[in-house]
C-alpha cells in the first residue's frame, strides 16, 4: 500500500500585497486596482475622464484607453499619449456598441450640489473651487430628473446600466464614490450603489477605502451633527450575477401576520408599502 502524499501549500510569505485601505491620492490607488483587476491589453472606457487624475501613474501603452466626458477640461489631451478622446459624451448615454469593452471607469459627481440646473447654484465655490473644477462641468450639465441626493443615485444607476451594456461578459466596472449627508440625513451612497448594481447584474468583487491626508475645512459650522467625510471609495464590480446579496429583504407582512398585527397597524407605523 502506497502512502498518500501530504498536500503542500504553494507560494511564499510576503508583505508585498495590495491592501484595501490607503492614505494616498487617487492615482496611487487606481494604479494598484488596475494591476490587480484589469489585464494588460484590455480595452477601457473612462466615461468621466475629467482631468485624467486617475491615470497619472499608469503606463498607458499597456491598455487601449477611450476617454470621454460631458465637457473635457481644456488642454487635457496634450498630457496623455495613446488615448482616444471624446467630449460631449454623457456617461448615461454612451455611443459604444454592446459588449465592446473589457473595463469601464466611472466617477460622476457624487455631491448633490453638482446637479443643480442653475450654474450659479452649483456647489464648490471659494476654497472648494479646485474640487468643483475636477468633479463638475461647472455649468450644471450634470442635471438629472431627480433632485437632491436622489439625483446622485439616479446618475450612478443610469450610468451603471450603460456600463453593463457596453461591457463584455465578466468585464470590470471601477466606480468611485463618496457618502454624503443630505438634508441632515446620512446617505451611504456606496451601499446604495452596491445594492442597485447587484440588481442590474454586477458582482461587487472588491472595495478600496481612500482616506485624505489632511482634514477638510468646514465653513460656517454652528453645531456638528455627523462625522465629516474624509474618505471615499473605489468599488470594483464584475459583470456577472452575484451569489451573495448585500441587502436582505425583510418580509414585514409575514412577520406582522405571525404576531397578529393588522394592515391598519402597519399603516399607522408607516410600513404599509412593505406590506404590499
């Protein structure tokens, strides 16, 4: 009788790994995300290119990059080589064929103040001017049908649907986002996006937390009600059905019936919609 060989683990011990949390600039994190999740030679559509800050540290000769935005910043093209540029392209209505890209990069404005129709009311003024210039067209072109924070979510959902359309099977969608407080209510945007994208047909494969090195300045603060956001997220999605759901639906009606509660009682508690 021959003795069964013992299974030996491969690989070697190392600390040279890509981690999930950074105190760094976006370009540092983005370079690592590409190295981990996007193969060299991939065809990539960055549909909210802006000033191209994500790509500063990336060797663009390794990818075929198509860069677009609603309003590309002036003189951006001269800073990049081997890139196909298009301006006047809305990430919610892309000109590309179905299943034509290996990867899509999405970073729309994630503050509700950037979606105001009146350009004089668009957020990011004074000391925040540079932030506004990087993440907004400056003219209210990001307007959506919904209002306030719902406009932010609407844009991510519509852009996610377009990304799903133009991505190949098992294609990668890299999304940048940040939570916000809207109307004195905490809105966990990254959770809303993950839940919505799972229903579209994406699997949330990875998540990276980016913490800014300096503290944000708050103007005219009377009393603080929520922690000030000094971190944002990169979420990596794959075009495939998720086997794990991030949100579990609670069957309020079933639970209420088991406890003998009536539809009238649920209505009084504001739970009527969940009943049906």
